């Protein structure tokens, strides 16, 4: 199962993502992740990070 999850997130293309640029779920996550600067401007996000 671990191998499949890794394949799904790192190698498999997903039609809902940028298929023209061969974007995988992991690439999409990294490209869309908020920076620390953005997070510091949104206290609710910081609370969610701290409180899980």
C-alpha cells in the first residue's frame, strides 16, 4: 500500500491538475502551499498549524 500511495502522489498524473505540464499531486501541493509569510498574515492558519 505504501508503494501505491507514493506512486499516486509522486508519479501519477491527475486530470484535475496541470496535465500539460505533467503535474503530480505532490507537485501541485508544493506549488500551492502557503509560505510562512502568508501564514503569518492569517492567524487562523497559524492556529491550525499549532493545534493540528
